[in-house]
C-alpha cells in the first residue's frame, strides 16, 4: 500500500513555468507520476510538457483537473504564500521543495495548517516517492525499487545514499519522504511514523536525522511507546562544531542543544539501532529485518 | 546573521528601547574623546566582537578615569580575545564601544527566540542575568520563566506582566518592563530576527529599565527582505574562505583537520565528515557544493580547500539529477586548473551515469584514487593524508 502517494495521485505544480519546476515535472512525468496541471499566476492558457495545462490559480486548476496534491517550486520569497494558497484551495498534500523560506513565514504557515485538512511536506526538501508508482520532487527515481522499507529523512543526497543501499541489499522501499532541513517543517518524524506504523506493506522504517532541534529525540520516545515495527537510524553531524549552521537552516547546535551525540544516545536508549556511518545504513536495517 | 553590540543598540534605540549612551572607537584617542563626550565619571569599555562571553575574558572593563578608558582601549584594540564561544584562535578586536556607566540595582535576563519544538516564538525571562545564563539553564531550569507566543496575536500584555511579577519588579518597573518587551517583540518580528537577547536587562537605582547588553541575530533566509539589517553585516567577523564560498553559492565551514571534503548535499557532507573522523582522520572543512557541481564551482571549491593546507581531498558526490559524467568533467577540469600538487585526490561517485563518470576519471591522466563507496573513500583519504603528512 505504501503511504500518501500512489499511481492515482493527481499532482499540480505551483511554479511549473520556472526552470526547476519545468525540468522536474518532466522527470516526474517520465517516472509515471500523474502531473495534471501547473499554476503560474498570469500564465493561464499555456500548455507545457506536451499536455499539462497551466492555470492562474490553484483553485482553478483543482476545479478543472481534480488535482489533489501540489508540488511547489516557487522561489523562497513567495513560497509560503503559495503554500497558503494551496491550503485555501483544499489541497490535501502539499510538497514544498523550495529552500530559503523565512522562519517567520513558516510560523504563519504552521498556524494555517493547524486549522486545515492539508498536510505539508517540507519546505527545503527533495520530496516524496512511492517506489514504482509516484515520484513528487527531485530525487533520482532509478535508485528506488519497490520493497519493504519506509524512509524518513531531513536530508537529500544522504537519503539517496541510504535508498541506494536498501535497493542493492534487496530490501527495497515503500515510500521515501524528505521532510526537509529547516527548523520548522510541515511534517515531522512522528506524523509519518504513524502512517508507516499502519501501512501493511512497510516492514521497517529508516530515520535519517542530523544536528539541530530535538525532533529525533521526540520521535525516539514515540517509537518506544507506539511503533509496531523496527526502526533504525543514522544521525549526521557528530563532527559539526557548535553554533554553526551546517548548510541546512535547521542544522545548528544552539545553546548546547541539538547535538548528534545526544540524539544517538536517546535513539539507542529507545531501542533504535543507529548506523556508525552512512555506508552502514542499509546493513543496519537488514540486520534487524533479516532476509 | 550576527551583528555587533553597538549595532544592536542602535536598532533598539530606533524602537524606543532604553540603552546606555555610547560611542564607537577604533583607537585609544577616540576612546578617550568618547569618554569626554559622554561625560560622567564611570565608563565601560567593551570589545566589539560577534562572539559572546566577553565579560569573563577581559573584553568588558569598567573605567573610573579618562586615562583608564584610554588604557583599557589600548589593551584591547588589535589584540585577540579568547572566549568560550570564539574557539581557541580567538577573535581580533577591531572596534570598541565606550558606554556611560550605569547605576545598576538589579540584573535580569530577557530573551526572544524560536521554540522549534512548539513551532512558535517564546519569550524567556530569568532573575539570573549576567554572564552565566547558559549555566543557569543547565543547573537550575526552574529559574527560567517562559511564555509561548501565539503568532495570530503576538506578544500579549499579560505575558511580560507575569514575567515582571515573577522577577519581583515593582508596579512602576513592571509597566516599563512590559513596554520594553513589547517594543523588543515588535523589533523582532519587523526585522525577521532569530534571537533577541538582553543579558543583562538592568533596573537602575532610579527604576529605569535598560538594555545593558543586547544580542540580535537575524534569519539568514529573510535577509533578502531586510536590506537595512544587511547593511550591518561585518565580513571581518567571518572566515574569509566562508565569505568567498558564499559568493560561489557554496556552503563552506572551516574546521581544524587536514582532510578536505567536497560533497553535494548538506546531510551527506556532514555524514562524510563524520565518516572521516570515524576512520581516524580529521576533516578540514564542511563543503556542500549544492545541486549544480559545475566545473566553475568545483574549481572555486578546490581553491578554497587547498588554502587550508590539506593532506588529502575527498570528493564524494551522489549524482541524482546531476549526472556523474558531468561531475567528473568538472572535477577533472578543476584539478587541472588549480593544480593539486602532491595532494592526493580521492573521488567517490555514485548514482546517475556512474560508470561513465568513473571511466572519465580513470582516463583523465590525473592521479585520482577512485572509491566505490563512502566508507572506502573515507578510509583511502585517511590513509593518503597520513602518508603525506609523514
């Protein structure tokens, strides 16, 4: 079954006429994703990628095409507004790829999400993919193979590293979600672990984390209390110096909080094996799941 | 983005928040002239560096005569100061701030920052101000009072009022404290701050509420819409390599080791540094070359890395949308352009078009050590670095 997206998901792209949006929607279509519409204010009437109609507003796109999911490639100054428009138009799943969204904007977006039917993934994320069915985002589809393991990660290429191993080890993936590298993200580990917990196709979940914040620690406690299937992990940034932002806006050890060592300790205390290096992520899950 | 204390106080003043009178100085003579201008008989001479912890490292000195002001200024300017936040190499003091002395009655801590767990801002107050707030947080968390701020309503008047009562302020002081807090909150939101710390917030002997020190940090992601804040950027306080890297859209942070890293993706870059350390080496830097590893960017990255006197460079690229053959082209061109000398180059490519990429590296004529996975690459880099150092 996998989670959140499948071959029936109907995706619209906000920002489809921009360079990144256009390129990645083309890749998504090639993978088999149903890209049914694009939204760029002022460009209604255009058709891109052979058969994808462009609309001025999300509401119009939904009305015409019954799109239920949005992927956002809108530049940072306008990305939060795009998310808010999608929420207002009733889009159930919003994936924001954009990096650089101001924290103040995300505090407001978080507020808007709370009262709504929408789920947000990201921002500053590679997207979500259900192997073999639906790819929404920028990840390389060909490294994924349908299998048994769910992946939740704050990272991009580090996630691909893990997925590549899972595929080569014969475990394969159900759904992989990049939750993003920012301090405030729409969906956290616990939101998605809950879904994987109830997905009959997923036998185990790999959690990839990094320095900054306490999301991994909170997830570890939740896993210990609720999770019915094995979880393994890797935490990046053991060698990161304190007080420095390591690329991702959320990857910073602040006032002594958010250290990789503390996360690893808590994960292990809650029964979640943590790989020593990125190269061992796949093997760590294989050890737990068996064949 | 960080700014200096004197700049933060300028901003506070713009928002009607009380700060002591002060003047910036870059020489001892200017410092003494500042003291004359300010008048009075007590002054505080303060090193202007971005890092905190100055007080315990001799970066804040109380002067009771004009001559002392000059003496302290001369003792600070042009010298390096090491605090628990600067790292062992310390920070060079280029500017000092001379402030009028203040008649301190009581000191508190007031801070505004993001609570990541709650996904909203929090206002934090403590009766234990001064130089040791981090210790207080660790040893006595109950000494700290916190309120979360609902973004729909902003800071509500009762919140700083309750803080004031918890801190034992009188009714008159409480009213001033509430006003102070509301202005600070307004500033924080207007300017997309990421931290506003008044430590210490002082009640004077005459009941004034003033910011004796002020630390304002700003959300890097919002600088595009905060031009006035961007004016305060001081690149002298940043590592020159990091300043240069940002011009090429590279994310670079200098570390202490001797094995340079070049990786695509922040998480993978951190993971690569960690793996080098795991196998006994010391990473020289964090470097995320981002989504487009063009020849130009890789060249710029190599140049920056080589300035750190590294004993090996490990390039770890997982090509997703970016193809490995394009990356190999970039690495080869950069290596030839920059001239690596005898610094060993270990390259690990994975992902799209990996075989084509590896072939190009093998046929390049360059002494590149190819690794098939991250662990192997890290081990090769550690061994190569040890050999070269020896």
